[in-house]
C-alpha cells in the first residue's frame, strides 16, 4: 500500500483521478495488488454518486412512508371515557390489575365485567373485558385501548355493552 502512495501520488509516477475525469488503467504494482489487474476503469465520480444515491433515496422513501398517519375507526369507548375521572371508571367496573408510570401519565391494566351471557344463537358464554387505561396526573382518562374483547349478547363487542351507557 505504501508503494502505491509513493509511486502514484508522491512522485507523480502514475495517473491521478481528478474530479470529472476517469482513470483508464495503471500499471503500478500496488494497483495490481489491490485491484487484481492493470485494466480497472473508474467511472466519472458523478455517475458513482448517482448510483449510490438512488438506492439510498429509495430506502429512505420506503422507511418514511411507514411513518404516515392512518386514521383509525372511531372507538366509542375511548370517545365516551376520555376526559372523565379514572376514579369513576374504576369504582364502577373494578380496580386495575397493575399500573406503570409513563412520564406524566400512568397506564393501568384493567380487566373486569366477568359474567356469563346468552348469545343471539342461544348458547351461553363466559366473558370479560380487558383494557389499557392511560390516566393523566390529575387522574383524568386520556385514552382507553381495549386489549381483549368477546362478542356481546346484542352485538360484536362485549366491552362496548359493558363500558358504554345503555341506549
């Protein structure tokens, strides 16, 4: 490697790649040792850059497309309980199983509504509802995410039948 530097760079004994030009070949022993022959062609640096930049741009575009916001179907349970007191929720439906601090919020794991219901097809089923309840420092519900649900007696969601006021 040092003979490459001496012969081709320091003494000017070989060809140098200058921006916008190409190096057709070199017969330096160091060049041959590094690249395995005397007829390697280096392309214009702008072509090399564009060939490297295109795949990088494509990968970056794909990665950023994963960050787009997608609207989610409305969650009637979340809509009803957001802004209400977590004390009211837990008093009505049972206390949480566990909690985790998350910055200025607390996330409660809750499960309740254990009962047996009769389905529309006449069969009986044991049901319950599970949710993650995110609560602010002022003990106000910020978000409720249902984590486990079953079909209800009158519709597709037992959690909705349990946690929403009767219509």
